[in-house]
C-alpha cells in the first residue's frame, strides 16, 4: 500500500516545487516590467509633460484591458460585498495611484537607478507589516536577505549624494520612500483579496479604481487640452501601459497567490539591478563601483530568500506526508 501512495506524494512535492518556481518566475517578470517604468518616465519628461498628465496617459491606455478583465470577472465570479468594494477602493488608492504619483514626483529629482533601489524597500516593509499586523513569522533567512538588500540600497544612495545636489536627492528619496510605503500597504492588503477574488479579477478591479482616481486628479487640476502632447509622449505612455503596467500587474498578483506577498516582493528585488542597467544603456546614467556592489548585495539577498522559499515548499510536502 505504501508503494502505491508514495508516487502520489512525490508528485505532490514536485507540483509544489513547480508552483513555487512558477511563482518566482512571475515575480521576476513583474520586476522586469516595473523596472522599465522609471526609464519610460525619464524618457518622456524631456518633452515637457508633467507627472500627473503622464500618469493619466499611462492609466488611460491601460484602462480598456482592465475594464475588459474586470467585467468578465464580475460576470463569472461571486458578487462583491460592500466591504469588498471598500477594500478595493482603499487598495486602489494606495497601490497604482498613491504609490505611482509619489514615484513620478520623486523621479523629477533623482536618477532612475536610485529611484528603483529606494522603491524596493517595499519588500522589507511588506514583511514588517505581515509580522506586526498579520501574525506572520520573520525567519532568520529573511532577516539576512533584508539586511543585504538594505546594504545594497545604501551603497547606491551614497553614490547619488556624491553626484548631484544633496537637497534634491533627499527630497526625491523621501517621495519615493513614501511611494514604497504606499505600495507595501497595497501588497499586504492584496493577498486576502486575491485569495477571495482571484488574481486577474482583483488586479483588474484595483486598477480600475486607480485609473478612476488618477483621471479624477488630472481633470481636477488640468484642462483637457493638457492631453495634447508631443507624439513621443504618447509612445512612452503606451509602452508604460503595456510593458510596465498591464503585464507586471497581472504577473505580480499571480506570484503573490503562489508564493505569498513577502516572498514575491523579495524576488522582485532584482528590479533595481535591471533599472541601473537600463538607465546606463538608455539614459546615459553613470554606473559606479558603489552601485555594482549594491546590485551584488541585492542579488545575494534574492538568492538567499529563493533558497528559503524552496525549503519551505519541501517542508510543506513533509508536513502533508506526516498528516496523511
């Protein structure tokens, strides 16, 4: 009898490992897309567009996809309660409106590479929120990974302080850190909503809320004629909508469903390294030894947490064997 059961349990372990690997791949895809956002913003700013107009273009171009997915989910899924709508509104305001506008403002002051490194404090904030308010454990492996990642961010921050005006670096850094806090709150609140609604449906509905708030902000502060921009601005806005919004938003939500908000966030810390490379390639931003050291520390943190996720998956398999 044991011989008949063992293969099924081995298959269970392989399925869990495959799910964890798939979740990690989705988180890395999301990081790639999000890492391009700062590059697109920096490429659009020289044409004279301001932050809220560019953000409105991004959300406007994204809106048809999220509207289609959201309406399809509403027909197929369970009805939303008043509490569900309240949480969606709060998360939509925190996530791709609040976090985005603070980030766009911050990019007016600092380099794309530093922006991405500061923004990627959100995984540590997500883990801290989970420990303080959601009863989650904070493992020694995660502590080491977080310490390495923060050390990497510190190296890059010192690098930028030496290049430009310190006041601008601090202002931009504070705005982007505020964006990080907002996004960490969004991620922490999104996990239970994803479990209830599904990744695609939740992402679409949250983005619809963010789009509505963003366009409302634009209409309250700008005339409609502000949408008239040079052709390259529309191109960068469309690229941001597709490659830095639609694709990574769905990939991130699916990754959270498979591996959890904290691990998904830490996998995404490859993003700063990607942004530094893209900034050097497309924006002629200087790469220093300090930045390379910082990127190496971030990668080391990712490797540590990825090994921890694999170990957690194997432990889950063993526990199911014991319970069975």
